[in-house]
C-alpha cells in the first residue's frame, strides 16, 4: 500500500488529492470556471494563472484534510498530459518542486487514465478486463482495459471530430444557456421532451467511432432555420437524448464485441443524469455490470491522478524522473507518462 499525492491542472480545475490503499484520504479543489464564464470557454492564460495561485493552498488543504505530512507520502503523481500547455506546465513544475523538496519519486499521469481510476476510489479495483467509455470536454473514446497500470490501453473507438462534452458546450452556446455547457444543457433539458426533435445519431451502424459535429450543426439549423420558435428545453432534451443514445448503444456494442462484462463510464459528461440512467437501463438489459463514479469524481480532480499514481507505484512502474515534460496532446496508450517526449526532442 502506497500513499500518493496527486496534482491535476490540465484545464480549469486545480486539484490535489491524497490516496492510499485505493481510498481517498483527503482532497481539495479550486476552480477558475467563473473567471472564464464571460468568455464562453476556458482561456488558457487565465487558467494557468489561477493554477499558480491555487496550487500550494490546494496541496496544503488536501494534506491537512488527509491528516498527513510530507513524511507520510511515498510518491507524487501529476497530470502531464493531455491538456492546456500552460496549465499543465504549472502543475508539473509544482509537482517537480514537491518531489525534489520532499525527496519523493515523481510519476507523470495521463489525464484520461485518471478519469478511469477515479471509479476505483468508489468501486474498488477494476476487473481484469473491462471497457471504458471516456466522455470529457476534449475526448470521447471507447477503450479496452486490462490492468490499468501495466497493460497497454487499446482504443476500440474514438470521436472523429467533436468530443461529447464539446458538443454539450457548443450546443449550450447555440442555445444561449451559458458556460459550462454540460450542466446548463442538462438543467434546461429537465423541462423538455426528449422526443420533441429527432436529431441524427451519426455513424449509428458504422463501427465504434463517434461523430458529434453534425449533431451540433443540426441543433443550430433547427433553432436558426427550421423552427426558430422551438422550446429551448425541448431542443436541449432532444440533443441530450441523441448523445446519451449513441454513446450507450456503442458502449454496449463494444462490450459484446470484446466479450467483456463490465462497462465503466467516466469523464465530465458521465455526470449527466440522462446518460447515467440510459446506461443503467441498457447495461441491465444486456447483462453488463455498469460502473460510474459518483458525481464529484466525474469532473477533474486531484484524487483521480493520485489513484493512478498509487497503481503505478504498486505495479513497480519506473518513476518519470525530474526531466518529465508536459505533452498537451498525449495519446492514451498507457496510464503513466514518462519523460520520453523530452528525450525524443533531444535526439
Ligand atoms: O472531464 P472534464 O471535467 O474535463 C475534461 O477533461 O475535459 O469534462 C468537462 C466536460 C465539459 O465539456 C462539460 O460541459 C461536461 O464535461 N459536463 C457535462 C456535465 N457536467 C460536465 N456534460 C453533460 N452533462 C453534465 N451534467
Ligand atoms: Zn478531465
């Protein structure tokens, strides 16, 4: 059992969390979301500056919450990609400073592996094989997972254009519902009819890849041209239904195609109630075990990064080293990220 401090700064949440024995000991979170609201999206420089202000207090608060000091830690884990370059750099620089000052090994972690590991904090270790549906602001992927810390991560399907969360954010802008888009669309959808508008289910019968940019355009076309008097609530509910429908259809297909009986849904969009309910319904009908983290673990946080860190320590993975660099577009093939991009740049 290892005790790991995790640091997350890839987007607009500064997160610090302490995990030990697969359980959360303490956490702290600071969001710059409100500072971005008037721009309608995350402004990288504002996010990076907010991380700089919030990082040390967050780490201190997480450690206090956990009731531990630096001497109780076995490792530091930090999101080193993917994400906003300057935001990632802030977290990685801080993590290196802590690792150096406290003489601890440093582990670079893939942000999306963190989202997957978030579920283990609530539901325990993953089975030996599972399918993960990752639905965040920047990514939408179906993955075949073995041992998260040591096995390669296999992509079964990915979005060809927008991510599911991005579609929520863009549709929120089209419908003038504000930022962040996902929760705003979900709130609006509560008063609407999901069957009011039949929006397209792109690539319905075309394998396990996704496409959401046509759906976003269909929403824009509907409210701007086809039915300018449409009830926003109906449009929001119908859009949300289209996203939840296609995500769950393909997730169940992915499990069947790979003879896997556990589906894990993670990432910010996994906070969506309609997606959670429809997934529960369809997994029950298909005889699949469904795992979705509680709402507080769905969006970005430090504990999920600490959770991956502990798995890497326990698996005996090599530490990343202080040459660890950020990789804003890191592909997801492994949970841990080392200093390879830096080394490759030098050769
Ligand atoms: O995983 P996350 O916190 O950050 C990234 O790694 O991207 O995901 C953020 C995304 C945003 O696009 C946000 O609109 C979406 O998750 N989201 C939701 C909900 N809460 C957050 N989408 C739909 N329904 C929600 N309740
Ligand atoms: Zn995320």
